[in-house]
């Protein structure tokens, strides 16, 4: 077996969070950065981010694989399937995020940022040297057009913030001010993260139309060099990139090419990596990491196995149930579905028992709930909604533990009891709903998700033992995206990442207003006054203690709501890559973003 390189490094989420929550800025003045609470960790004269190598050489390439396809290059609209990396690598915003702090932004396209202590407005002054890849300057008009267009024609994720902007005013040749119509401290940061587009490129074109005919002109260090629909996209580093000397960008965008190859399934993608077509691969299966990464390139040292830890929340990965559909609108049925999912047996079968399970939406972080009875401020926040909360929210909730056997008899009995309590009966071996109709549902899976498919194969057998008829519908990425966006499923594969600084995006994930909004991320269809109120508590918190209490309470409502059948937790990243690809240590709190955001990697020729 070839040697494995473990690149562990200190993680500092608690220390960083304490610094961020230390207090508020006392007065409005132009700054180099902005934090959700307190001051940015880096001083105004910082030279580079702490997790990059400012002396990194330029050159080389990273080639990664994706399962699926694409038919659009516009990541800012609802229509079409787009390589997800384009949203992050092919566009820039007024400010850039430090992945070593829960929520701090530093000036990028802007030169300074200024906001009031109440955060009811924010003003940006643009860098005069900021330019698009065609050499034209970034103007205030470009910024205002970008916000207006994204807010009215862009993806629904932009509309919530846009509705909270009272006005956008040009205040000088290079400056503009956003004024907000609600109390929400995060808005000053969110507007700093919106992509900036070139107004002139879209004149006479339909921004909301999907397609491959418009190759974006942006300010980013990478531009789309070539692509073939559904096959690959190649981004090349712009040698004339305007921001190479901006402190925030020093040590970033080092690779000459970032290329994404697309495959029909994970098996084909892994074979392409073994054959050398790809030179970086992120593994999600611990058993596979331990047993299948001994191919010749690894043994020869040409491919290195790196383990990168991170301190961000687990988020939620698993099979989401659509509460808009009959049956899944009852928490008892949802709990029965969780009881039937024999995680211990599935984990042993697919990963050799190596993979821990997600225990809540914010597990693996200080934002995670306690699993016992609610107490203190968390209890105070939940009690006004006690009558509408499902059992376990206040009392404490934990996922069921199977005995590890294939039959999981205890889980089957508990599931049967819950179904009977909800009015279901078994007649002639068929589960019948309270209206006397067979209880059956579809599970929609994206093509190429082989691990999800393997789990479902085992799960379906358990469902059938209880007389539940299930149809598994595997569709290509375009159909999967369309069906997810229109909530056309009973149960489907679900993955939702969550940051150490949850904020306005929580409305889109779980808010009642998003439940019926096509394209929102509230796939389960949650409509909960408690969730809505806790999101507001989270957004308006004025101390770290209040913020944590609101997050812990929100985690309880979501987890005890039994909306998702949780699967594996990834508290570290397993990345196999060409020996020439490397990155600086220590890694940031969001350590695995080193993989998803290849800006911080560089190519180091080996002797």
C-alpha cells in the first residue's frame, strides 16, 4: 500500500468566532473589510490571506471530474444546467470572503466599504483600476445594472435580498450606496458578495434565457477559454487580470487552467482519474478511499492522497421527503421512513462502517443543538411555539440506531407502530393509507449518484417488507434539476451545505415564503412559524450568545421535523491529486473549500 499523506493542521473556529462576536463598529467610516460582528481579523494593511502562498508560482493546471452534463454558461438564472464552479471561479463581487473567518469580507472590486452602526445602509467605493476581461473599466452603472438585473430576472436566490433594498444610488464617480428597508445586519455583507456583470454585454439579449451562446465577460482572473456542451469546460487564467496585486488576491489564481470534465456516472469518472485524464479527485466514500486508491500512479508517488480537515457544519445530506405530498405531511410517517432506513447496516455494507452519520443540520460545529431536553435561552425561544412543534423538539431528539442486521426488526416494528398511529393499515401485504388506497411513492435520483443508488437499493427492500411500493426514477442532470426546481418528487437525493455564519440564505432553505417558490431550496416544503421566527432571531442577534441560541433552536426544529433521512457526515476531505498540485498550510476553517475553490492551489514542479 502506498504511503498516505495526512495534511492535518490547526482549526480555529472557536477563537475566530469569539473575535467576530466581540462587538460592533462604533462609527461609520471607510474600511478595508466588514465582519458580521466586530471587526475583520486582518488589519487594513494586510498583504495576503493567511491560508495562501503569496510567493506561489504561476502555471500548471487542475483537471477535475463532474457527474452529469450542462447546457448553459449562465449560473445566475433558474433555467438550464450549469457547471457549478462557474458561479465562483468565473465571476467576482465587490468584496471577497475569507475562508478563515465565519463571515468576514474584504474589499476586492471595491476599494473601501462604509456602513452605519445599525447597518441600514452600506456604501462602496470602487477601485478605479478594476476592469473586465476585455479591458473596459468597471463602472458604478455596471454594478447598479447587475443588482437590478439579478434581482428581477435572475435566480430566485437573488430576489429576497433585492426586495430588502430600498434604493441604490450613485454617490460619486466611483461610489454607490445601498439603503435597506428592513433591519437585517447581514444585508450589508450580502450585497458585497453579489456577482458583478458587464452591462454592455447583455444589451439586446434575454438575460433569463438559458443557453451557451453568451460567454461571460467578467472581472475574474479566469475566463472561459473553450467548452463542449455536456463534455468539458476549460477556464484559463487571464494574464492581464486587473486584480493580481490586490492584497486579497495575492497568492490566488495561480493555475493557468482549471478544467472540468463531465461523465455519465461516478465509475467512469474514477476510471478517468486512474488513467490520468483527471489530476484531482475528491472522494466521498471512506471504504473506497481505503481500498481502491492503490493503483499504479499512487504506488509510484505520482498521485498523492491528502486528508484536509475542516470546522464547518455538516449541513444535511440524505433523502428529503416532500411534505407537499400526502403521507409525507405527517411527521409520524416521516419518522417511520427514518426508522426503516437501516443506516448501520448500510454503512457497514458500503463503507465498512467507517463513515459517521450526520446527527443534525449543524453537527460538527459549535452551532449544533444539544440532543437532550432544551434549556436556557434555547428553551425560551422554542416555548412560544410549543403547541406546533413536533415531539422531540423540546424534549430532545436523536436518530434511531439499528442493530446492524439486515432485517432491522426493531426498526420495522417501530415503523409499523408509527404508521398505524397515523391511520395506516396492512391489508393482504399492502400498506393502505387512511383513505384505503395503497401507500406508494417515487424516489427521484440523479444519474451517476452510484452511492445514493446503492443505499436506495437496500432501503427499498425494507420498505417492501412493510408493504410499501416504491418506484426509483433515475433521471439525467437536466431532468433532475428541473424536477427539483418544480418540487416534482415524493422523495429525492438532497445535499445542503451550511456555513459557520448562517444568515439570509436560511430563508431560501427553510422559510415559509420559499416553500411554494419554484427554484427555491426549500425542497421539503417547510412552512413553520417557529422556523421563520428563529431565522429572524438569528439575523437580528446582537451578541454571540443570542446568535448561538437561535441557531441551536433552529437546528432542533429542523432535525426533529424529520424532513430528511440523514446519511453520511464528511468532517474532513479526502483529495487525491497529482503530486505537483499543492496548497499552503495551515488550512482555513473552511478547509475543504481548498478543494472546491482551486484558487489557492499552485503547481510545484517536483525534482
